[in-house]
């Protein structure tokens, strides 16, 4: 195969990869939107489950961390080059916009990469958020349980120490009962995001 043919072959392969990724994203968004129409979040099939994890200080946490107050839930990893730091920065602006209004609103950053993201690593990663975001990690088995419960993507890409992770970029809105209430999309308009959070806190 000459260099021109090889180049065309590579372009076709990358095109197929992009189409597959877009299709998977579309199906995920569609499933969230249709699930959101169900009045009882528990029947939407998103959330729930049982798991035993640890926070950034090494303290044990489980599914009950979502009950008793409205929460924001985001799945990511500390080696993420763009989506995760951007989302944390957006969270900071939401909290700033809400001010004292935020009350007992909680936020959680759950890693999809527990092999590298130890409690100390994830704790340091969200440390600049002044306690507004709780970092969560755990064993691979327990992280897989919460990933499955919230139906998110947490897929390893590559080998060796420089691998990356494909992961869901949306922030989940969690009600006081620990149920799914909706999402904030990656890059969503700040005023729209804050309005969704206000609605969550009033639910």
C-alpha cells in the first residue's frame, strides 16, 4: 500500500471513530432526556445502587452521601486535560452566582480512574474549591458499581502510564432523596445552569 492510499485508509478509520463516538453520545443524551420525562427518578434507571467508596480524606462514603441535601455529581479523572478542570471552574462560578443561596448544596467529583486517583490525589485536585466539592475514589470494583448505577461512561483509552479516559461530561443534578433530577451539559450557559440548580434546591 503506497503512502497516499495509507493516508486515505487512516482518514477513513478516523472518520468511523468520530461517527461511532457521536452516535454513542447521541444515544446517551437521548436516554437521559427520555428518562427525565419520567416523574419518579427511581424508575428512570439512573442513580441508586450500593457502593462503598472513600473521599479525599480517606473517610468511607457510600450512596447515602447523596441524601439529605441537593447535590451536583460529576464523573472525571485528575489527568483529564480539559473537560474536568473546565467543569470544576464552571462549578466555582455557579457557587459564586448562588452565594448564600446555595445553602447546603453539595458537589461531588467521582473519579473514573481509581488506579491513579488515590484519596490524596483527588483530594488535592479539588482542594482549591474551598470544600465546596468532595472528591470520591475507591477500589476499581466499587467505582465500577457507581459508574453502572449512574449509567456513565468511564472507559480506558491507551496503554502504559499515559493512558486517558473517555468519560461522561455532564453534571448530574441529584435531589434530596438521592434521585436523578436532570443534567447540566458541558459548556452549558451559566445562567441556564444556575437556574437549573435553583430549581433543584427548591424541589
